């Protein structure tokens, strides 16, 4: 399949890059690279209007405080890896973790190394939400044994969880190429405890998870929260991300109504992650 590459330059870059990523994700864009001056997004040609890829975003409105320019081009499927190799830099999550691709020099790494070939999947660690979720996993007092990773993308969080000691991980995504990418990346990192499934929350029939990871978007998270409560053990931990700092109180209030209590909040560049515990 062919993909549309959308390159957007923003001045100032923040907080507009995060706003744009969230809006493009709602419009069918599947993967993003944050650049020095903006955002590059990728979407299947068949899933969007290639003549108007920014429809419904703030770029179609008047915002005198931000200068915007954009361009788009079609990338044939066989050129996808070359595109990533030209733009994918290693990601450092403080001193805990380095997320890199097979073509990177491991001499620059520090902490745990996770090797990812992202293809079209979201979750390279470049985005603030994946970065915060990765950090949160390292800062748990101990890694729970049974983990559910919803919206797994590249499988990076599932891989980190196994490397930190999880013994059973279910990684779920609605996109078949993400599931395939997760399987490939799990093998690349010699992981054996990860099972990858294609589908939504309704395909998760197992219960009694100790930890659920969900880095998706606010509306999906709110729809899933009752299911997360049903799938977790009492006292289990839920990490949520994929929303802005301005949405934190709404998410916490919604979660509290179904039995969750706030443990802590992480923030990075106007994005947020929340750690919750099931009462």
C-alpha cells in the first residue's frame, strides 16, 4: 500500500505540534515524527483525502500567533524503511532507556536498549506520551507479572515490560500491521512473553491483569475505562496517556467514578500521563 507523507512547519513549534498530532491522529494518520521545526505525519492513501490532508485541523483556521506551511507527497510502500532511516533518531528516556533502530550505533546508548523497526506503527518513543509511559514503567517499585498493553503500536512498551520482569504480556492493537510489527520487534529483542492480537478491547477475554498500559486518545480511553476496571485485579495499576495536560482532571474524575484513584501525574510538553490504581 502507498502512504501520504505530510510535512508541516510550525512557528512557534510548541504547543502546536502536540495539538496537530492529536488532530491528525483523529483524521487517520498513523505515525508521526516530530522534527526540529514541526511534524511529519504518515497515513494510508486509501484512508484520507490526499487533496486535503489537513482538513479539520487548526491549520484550516486563522491563528495569527502561529505561522504554518505544509507539503505532502506519496511514498510507495517499498520506500517506507528508507524514509524512517532518514528521520528516525535514537530516543533517550533519561538514563533509563535508549530506543533505537537496527541502523543506529549502539555506542551512543545508555541504560536498557530496545531496538525498534517501526514501519508504520506508532510508538517509537519520540512522542511525549510514549516517552512518559516508558519512564513510568521504570519508576514502578516492581514490575507486575501480568500486563495488558492496549494500542501497542510497535510493541515498545510491551518489550520494556518484559525486559523489566513481566512474565505474561498481551499486546493488542486495532491495526494488523501494528500487530505484525509488534511480533517482529518482540523477536528482535528476544522477547518470549508477549502475545500480540489484532482487535479492540472486546477481544480481551482474560482477566486479573496486574498492570494495564493504554496510550491511545482521550475518547477511546474513556470508552475503555470500564473494561480496564473489569480486567484489572484489585489494587492493579493503570497507566493512561494520549491526552493533554488540560484533560487530566477530566480523566481522573471519570476514572474515579468507576473505582480508580490517582497515584501520580506526569507531564511533558503539554502532554500528560496518569498512573491510577483500582480500589
